[in-house]
C-alpha cells in the first residue's frame, strides 16, 4: 500500500506538472496592417511598446507588421488577412472594414482621441538639389516638362491625398472653376512617368531609379528620405497649401475578439497617444497632438496652411462617392492610365 501511495503521488505530480505546463500563457502576437511607408516608424515604436508592456504586465508580446498601400491593405483584410489592428493613412480604408465586412465597430472613430488619429501629416515635395524645375506649388506639377512621382491613387491612400491636395489647392487657384481644375489634374497624371502601387515604391523610383523631378508624398517621408539619402542631394519643399492627412487607427474587432487579443491591441493603439509614443512619432517627422512634444519639435515643422477634406469636399463619405467610387471623378481623370 505504501508503494501504491508513492506511485499515486508520483503520478499526481506528473499530471500536475503537465497541467502547469498547459496553463503557461503563450506570448500574444499582434499583426499590425499598416500603410506602405510606415516600416521604419513601427520598427522603432514596436520594441518600445513591447518593453513597456512587459514591465507593466509581466506579459510577453510580439508584433508583426504588414505593409502595402493603405487601400490594398483594407482589401486584404476584407479577403481574410487576420490583422489585429490597422494603422492606416486614410479614413475610408478603415470605414470600409465596417461597411463591407463588419470587422470594425461603427463607433471606431469615437473610441480614441482626435477621431482615432494619433498623428497627422500632409503631402509635400522632395526635389533634387537646386530644384532645377522650380517646383513650389501644386500648379507647377501640371507644367510641361515637369515629371511628378507619386503612386497609383487606385491602390494608395498616400496618392489619394496627393490627388485631394492638388484638387483643393487648384480650386483656389482657379477660383472654384472645376473644369480648369480637372484639366490641370489630367495634365498632372499625364506627366507622371510611372505609377507604383504604394508610397515606398514611388520613393524608390525617385531616389534609386532617378525617375522624375519631384516626389510627392507625406512630409514625414520626404524628410526621412532627405535624412537617409542626404549624400544624393535632395531638398524638401513645403507648398504653401496642402491637405490635412490624418492617420486613423483601429482595433479590427472581429479578428481581435476571435484571437483573444482585444486588450493588447487596444493598449498598443493607446500607446501611440502617450508622450513616449508621440515623441517617437515626432522624431520620425510626423506632426503630433501632444502639446509638450509638439512644442519640443516645433522647429522641425515649418508653417503650412492645411485644408480639411470636410471643408473642401464635404467629408470623406462624399469624397468616396464623388471622387473615389468606380466611374467617379478620379476614374475619369485617370482614365488614360
């Protein structure tokens, strides 16, 4: 009986060890689906959040990234990409996840400050040293002999902002004459030698392949390129007027709930609003809302008059219907391509 008792205890210990092993919580893994040119940004942000989360909770977390044109990312999620969070550059690309897939809550813009946009930017210009074509404003892109470089607005949220910024600025130039504006937009499209699918591809075409006279992309990207490729000779040109580009973020509710990652995904996005997160954003040339951080980096951001989609176009829903829907204004002006 004593032998049996010992065996029983040993068996119980083995079973207890197995149960304990089974109870060890596996590291949480998040997938962040983001826009094309955000690779370096989140390569800096993710390790800081991971370390902070570990210190705060004792839990290990890992974050994987997926990068492509914002609109292409939205389609990929609708087609099955299991992203826990999205960090996009266009409101409509988050909204479509609710409208077409029921993947995101209807109130997603109310769950975080600033319409769920922790940072912002706008389309700016990167020219070659000396600005040989004298590009200073949006109307210059329509001039004969000027070759702008920006991605395909059918696949890239970045390029849609370029389109909207040019359209809004030209509306002022032409005193509201839409026919003249659209004639200029057609000329701009005709001047583009190649349309890449995303912002990073367009940057490569301009910087590495030497195509074009001016790269149009977010201010953050043009400053990042200038910093990284300073020896190749580039200058940043901030046009007097551009369009406000908010960077909406959201938990992909249906995916996170199924994976059990809602808590961690929410904390990850909230980190972007923290002073530490805002500091990392500002260091990467994104404009931030935190007043302390914004003041600290004010010398890095020249003044610019930013127009809003809501004021110029009547809001994102109207833009989507009148400009970006199949057969709408963008399609008509982009038809030759």
